[in-house]
C-alpha cells in the first residue's frame, strides 16, 4: 500500500491534556482525519449531559469525524475505524487499546506517556513522581503493544520538577512539552526516521492510580515525605487531615523552604502539632516542620493560609490528625 499524499492520522484522547497535542498537530498541518474520544456524559451538580474537552476542541477545529465508542472492542467501532485507513494512530490520555485497534495503523500506533519510561508505568505517573520527590520527569512516546506502557520508545523529552511544584503545575507544563513531542514523533514516523528502542523492564517502576482512600496525611512521616505527599496530591484528589474539632482540611500547598529556625523549634513536638507565627502556620512532622501555604476547609473554597487563619479557631499547640 502506498502512503497517502496527506497522511491519515487518527487521534485518540479525552481530557484537556490531550487537547494540547491535537492543537499542535493541527498547527503543524497534520490535522487528523478523525478523532476518537469518550461518550458524552452527565457532569456537574445538575448532571447535564455534555461533551468532554476533546470533542469540544475537535468541533472547534472543524473536525466532524468524531467517534465516541462505549467500548473500543466493539466490532462496529473497529470496522468504522478501519474505514479511515489510518497511517498513524496517536493516543494521548485515552483508554487501553486492543491489538485489533492499534494494529490498524499502517505505520504504527503510538502513545504519549507522562514519564521517562520505563519509570512510572501506569495511570498516575505525574502524581507518583511528585510524591516520590523526583527532581526530573518528562514525556515518552512509544509504539503500542499488548502489555500496557511497555512498547518500544520512539522519543523522550525531559523537564525538571521544582521543589514546591504541585502535580497540577507539572501537568500543565508537561501538557505543552508533550504536544511538541507528539508532533515530532509523527514527523519522525512519516519520514521513516523513527528508531525505536526497547524498554529495560528491569528499570521499570509502577505508577498506579491514586485513590482517595490513600490521601490522608500521616504527620509522623519525615517532613520532606509529607511535603511531597501533599504537593503530589494537589489539586486532586487532595491530601487531607482533621483539625481538633474533626473538621476535614485539605492541605493544598506547603513548603520546606526557609525551615532552619523552625526545624529546631518543632523537632521535638508531637507529630501534627501546630505552631503559628503571625499569619504563618507550621505543622510538626517526624524530623521537623512543613509550612502550610494554602488549604481548604470541607465545603468551602481554597484559601491562602493568612486568610484562613483570620476566620479559624486553630491555636498554637493544637494537633492535626
């Protein structure tokens, strides 16, 4: 089969993270012939049925060939997808695809993953990297194969993680980096210049989805571990604790910068003990404090700590649990 004069690219993705890659492909004159995304669903308090970010973006670009299968294994979906005669299938933040789907791409199907594979294979690579205190992460494009996140690597791009950066902030920067990597990968494949490299499974690490059930803060951990845990779960699902009244507090942002004086003052305090210095709030951990910068009381909006303390009953010596 000869190549299409204009490559037949099928793009698969759902959230805002994937939209950046779609936008970049279109800007590079690599507009997909079709987009595959999630079905419309009920969202928000009113449960009104609405489209996902990808469908909205695709329609905004004038792409009308949009497929929204309930199951990617549905034979009707596979048949309809085959009708587009795809050269390349691009997958960004979508579902696990079976061979009968990714095998349709003449030149290959590839996925964009939010880590430097084989590190952090799984559904939550950004969360897990930040929670682990990594100082570097990146994106990887790789050819799909049956075992998830194990395919041959096409391209990687690295980026730093700042000491106080949250998962949300890393996500937003990675979204831009990943979009450029997607365009570069498509061009490499089309030009016949892709030189995929096998992953070293011995170096692999898991990045399973983060569940709300594991998001309670353990103040008895070392301060750096607590700080990384909190920023790794921000903005979602959110690391939480209970104040002395039993009210749930989501801790949104902390820092360990400038802790030298407070390290000495809080080193021997019980884990979870609060110290207030004016409009600043510190919490004792196993080996020193973290400083809380932003937090949110259950049912209320997120606030900087100085604003929160003006309306709070928290006192020095109180303990968070």
